[in-house]
């Protein structure tokens, strides 16, 4: 027997070692479905979003089960595995992932499907436990408060000075980000960090100024700059 025959035999035996009985397939798919449901619930409770995407969350669970099925199919035959690689190589995903946390959960779903398909449910269980605890603890770590945005429309070109005097009383730091002057009216945007519980007093004092026409105080959930 030549080296080529020995290599071919050992390669094919590596694919035939896995138990592909119907009972085993049902057990693996059931375990994968259980992990898919767990990822669905984890994404629902560990992500805090104004616009929660239920369709994306459902797709995470579906990706886990589908990936498990693909891995089981690949292990059943060398020919099918090569065909599967060729078929998947022509797929193009054009949906942009807007949130980094969505990317983390998507990779978690794919990894869990691969692990379950390989028959290593213990690793998937440990991975789910570690990720759940890690994400929960990291989410509870306090971070700096994001700056607020004060938008003011006022009469007169000297209104900015009066508004800034009121802002400095109730904020730790403030910066004028933009100014617009037209027809004796000034519109400007101020980025500030209010003192604790000072937001109502700030907006009331700014609104009470005679030169102020309208004012709005906005809080955003963007990146925090230190």
C-alpha cells in the first residue's frame, strides 16, 4: 500500500468516525436549538436599545441551528463538504452590522452552531456561561456620562453671553459647537456636562431669559469622550 493510499484511507476514516445515526442527529439538533433559544433570550435582556430588532434576534437563533446542520452535513461526506464550501463561497452578505454588540452575538451564534455540530456541547455550555457572566458584569461597569446638547434660539447677537452665564452655573464644562446668525436672531448649539440634578434648573433659567425664543436640552447615547 502506497503512502497516497494510506493518506486517503486515514482522511476518509476521519470523516466516518462521527456517529451520523438519526438518533444522534436529533440529539445534536435539539441541543443546538436549546442554545439558540438561550442566545435569543440573552440578546433580548443584555442589549439595551431604543429600537430593538426582533427580526435580527430571531436570525441569531436561526443561524445557530443552520450552522449546526451545515457542520453535520460536512462531517458526513468529503464530497458534500467540498460542494458546501463552493456553494457558500458565492453567498454575499450585504446587510451592514450597525452595532458592535450585534457582531459579537452573531459570532457567538455561529461559533455555538459549529461547536454543537462537532459534538462538543460541553464547550458550548461553558462558552455560554462565560459570555453571559462577562457581558453582564461589563455592562454594569460605570462609565463617564455622555455630554448633553443645548440648542438655543435667541433674539440679538449678544444673547450668547447671557446664555453662557446661565450655563456655567449648572455645568462642569461647556463648549459652543456651532453658531448661526441671521436677521437679528442667533441660533447656537452648546455641548455641556451638567452637574448632578441640575438639568431642570438649567433649562428653566435659560428659558426664562428675555432674549431666548426657544431652548432644548438633549441627551444622546453616543460615544463618551474623556
